[in-house]
């Protein structure tokens, strides 16, 4: 049985998905990539993107982030996010603040299920919003993961393949096996798709360090015939104690995230201009620090996004403020924007699919806002 510590602090993983064999329709338009980075544990949006508000120091005297990086007249950025800030200055990074999925019960297990499924009730759905979005857009692919992450599950043809260093046959052997099957057989097609994956991932010999894993993924996504979706999982954002401000546990997590941002930007090359990178987390943290100089589970948080498909550098928010009367349950940053609106809009842009179609087929026609024109380049 998985325990709480393993659940919250496990290894960093990445899944690549999206058929390299585009349909005739898809071949008529340029390939766009979507990268989702899941920050498990509840990322503190008030630490990553602090508002310029004297109330924040009152609530967080021991974990206040100082020497922040400038963003707007109302918000700043954590100093660990230097690479994100560099992309911001180029007009290719943005933030959505005071947002979250519509979940308020503060359980990691429930929250993470809902952030992947996009559903209304925990453990009620067996498919994920990204998988359903790919299915609705007519995309199919091969995932390098075991088991298939919930966020990517759908009823479409999403094959699952997770080889190890000891069990993976050589390329020559796999080609010989493929040649023994009829030209149009499903197994022959699958083997060919497996052979198109990056060797460092297939062999199991690639580094598990976040930035090296990001480099491998980015180089694959940059290929015209490569995958077009990547999902990163980063654990450890559950900062109940010794969270720190400019330095400390949360700062270290943001530094690692920023290293992934930098590596993706560098290794995507010109494909960065046709890419969207977005973060995802199950909830934010309480506004007020606790007795252990940490923060408890909260509600509203922030989404960070970067890539050439970002319309402009901005903090997009219907900001509720930090007065107690404006907080959710008098203790949390309120979430005034349904995060699923952001993800639905991002899929519409990167998958070249109608927003209303995705809203109906992926999110049950929930009242989501189409923010493509506000956030992304169409």
C-alpha cells in the first residue's frame, strides 16, 4: 500500500504522448506541443507569486518572501524562478492567479484525483481531462509510463509501454520481430511507434534528474514527427513545516521547477515558439503561517505558463485581495477562476480544436470561460 510520505515525495517522472503519425488533416497544420507540469502537494501560489500587499507580511512574518523579482505593479515573483522571469521579460511567460480546480475539501488524495480527472466528485471518473481532450481532438499516441497516468487516460488508442534496461530488446531485434507481421497489422504499427521513442527513455539508462529528463523530453517534442504532449510529475510541495521564504524547502522546489523551465526552453529550440507549458496543482495553501513556520492546505493558488503560444507577459486574475472577509472560509486565498477554463483553452489552442467541443466532451459542458484570446496566440 502506498503511504503518505511516498505519495507526496516520490520521484520525478515524465510521460510523452501524442502520435508522431499525424492524420491527413493534422499534416496540413503546424505541430503544437502542450506540456503539463503537475506540482503535487499543493503549491503555494502566495509564495511563488506574492502580491504586493502589506497584509501578507502580517500573516506570514516568518516565511515572507523577500528580494522578489518584479512583475507588475501588483505582483512579484519568487527569486528562485529566475529563468521563468527571464522568459517573462521576453513576453513569453504569464501567470493566472487566484485560481484552482473546483475542489475545497483539502485532501491530497481527493484533490489530486480531481486535478487529473477534471471531474466533480473524487474517484468518480476513470479518464483524465487531457486524455479526453486528445480523444476529442482525434489524437492518439503512445505513453511511456506505467501505469498510464489518470490525467492521460481515455477511450482512445493510447498505448502503454514501459521498458526497463534489462528487458528492452535491441533495435535490430525489434525490427526483425516487426517484419514477421503483416504490413498493416496493429502489432507491427505499435512496434514501429515504440522504436520512434527517445533511446535514453527506452533503455532505462537516462538520468532521473529533473532537468536531464526535461532535456530528453524537449528534444523529442521538438521533432516534427515526435510526440506533442508531455506530462511531468513533481512531488514535495506539501510544506507544513519549515517552508521558508526566499530560501528553504519551498524555495528549493521552485528552483527545481525553474530548472525544468530553463531546460525545456533551451532544448525545445525553435519548437518553443509552438509550445505551451502550464503548471497544475491540487490546491493552494492557507494565507496565514502555522506554528511550524509552514502552511496548511488551502484553496486558491497560481498557474505558471510559458512558451511561444503565450500571448503576452501578464498576471491574469480577478484578484479578491487578502482581507479576511474576502478569503475563502476566512482563511484561504479565494479561487475566482476555474482552472479548468485555462486548461480547456490551452487544449483548444494546441490541439486546434473548438473550445465549445472540448467543453462539452471533456468537461461535461460546465460553465467554463474561453480565455484563448486573453492568454494565448491562436
